[in-house]
C-alpha cells in the first residue's frame, strides 16, 4: 500500500482567481496542471492521498475518480472574498479504499485555555480525519493537515518607504509576525496531537498523519509531535504504555526497516528536501505513522518499505512538463505487510 501527501499549490479552476485578481489560470495552464497531477498518479500509484491547497474540490474529485479513486472527502471550503477571488484553500483525501467516516478535527477548548490561548482558538486551516477501511489493516484513522506558514501577516506600515523609521517598523513587524505564526503553528500541532491521542483511545485504530507542516519536524515548535515519553515522578511505570499513542516519522521508520539484519545500523541516507526557497532546501512535508507500521514494534502490522520524494520538477524542471506543477515535492511511502 502507498500513502502520499501532496500540496497542489493553488488548485483553483478558472475563471476564478486565488488571492489576487490577476491569479487566474488560462485554459491551457489549467489543463497542464491537471495533466501534471494525472501523470504523478499514473507513475506513482498511491492508494491514499492527502491533498493541501485545494480551492476546487469538485474538480479534484472528478480528476481522481477518473484515475481510480472512487472515495473522496473534504469538510471545508475556500473563502470567497470577492466576486471571483478566493483565499484560504482546504485539505482533502482521496482513496482507493472505502471511507467509512469523515470528521473535522476540532481543538479542545479547555486544553487551549490551559496553554494560554483563547478558548475559541481555531486551526488556521481545518484538519480532516477520515476513517478508511484498508485491506489487511482494517479501519485506519487518516489525518490531513496544513499547518500555519512561517510568513508573517502583511501589517500596514504608514511610514514612507525611504525613511529609516520604515526599516525599524518593517523589521519589528517581521519579528513579531514570524513569532505569532510560530505560536499558531506550534499550538495547532499540540492540539491536533491531543485530538489524535483522544481518538486513538476511543477507536484503537492505526493512525496515518500526512500534510504540509510548514516547518522542520525535528526541532522547534513541532518537535512535540514526536513526543515518546512523559516527565513525571512515575514516568518509568507508564512510559511503556505510551507506544500506541506515539507518532513516528515515516522517514525514520524507513531507515530502520532498511537494515539487512537486526544487528546492523540503520542506513543513514540524506533525506531529500521537499521545498526550496531560492537555493535553500527544507523538509516541510511529512507522513507520520503509529506503532502498527514500526518494524521494531512487536505487534506491528507492516513496515515502511520505501520512501519516495517526487521532486524532479524542483530539481530539474522542464518547462513544457512542469510549468504548472507545484512548489512542493510529493512524498510517497510504501507500507508492506510483515511476513
């Protein structure tokens, strides 16, 4: 089985515009974007796909249905801010396997207040949970997220651009805006994980979390998504009970599963970047999995047998083929049943 996370980059059918009145695909550009997505699906053949930056879910549903994905779900819609201009794209899931239930993930108000947030705290983009009936695995809770980006808000500065005061105000706005984005992103991650843990306690279903995290998972404000212990006086007696509620980075699981024997060290490969800002690369797109997909877990069902970063459009783009692709790599992991 293959699972993918796919940031579509402004998937909006013409004649509508994304963010600004000039951002409208021509019919030729739109067809190229559709063709590019189709080509990825044909080449990589994922079974479950978590999409981000969806403005036109009806069009996407039709596209994936034609490629063999009869099950599709979305629980939110983009915001129409003018006659034909949209903002706030949403996430979606396509699947070859039946989707038994779909639900928005809502933050726990009491937990939000305990974190110093407002009780009405909301995700910047609504995450989705779909319970998918996967062959050999049974019901699995699949989540798709698109965390708050690092970009600060565009606050108005009235000072003339050519003045030194403008530089001071612009720098201050950058610092405070970036930190506000980090607070939002980290809070979203913590409250999402709390909701995932609660759902796991109720359903017992295996977990797949996929999405554009807009940050490095290994440090900073998202690191707690990989929390594997608690710091309490009785921690030794409960840490071994935490395994079903912990998430694991699929890249780490892939490295561990690539050992030729239990005595070998995990293969140390360079993780491919999934996004570039100029020449600087970073990993923003992730698939996290519960213990059922960890080869080292005694009761695991499967292991991560392959991790593929579909990035030729970023590394070596061809205009005719890739001009309407996406600014992210598409991450695909293969899950193979344990023998």
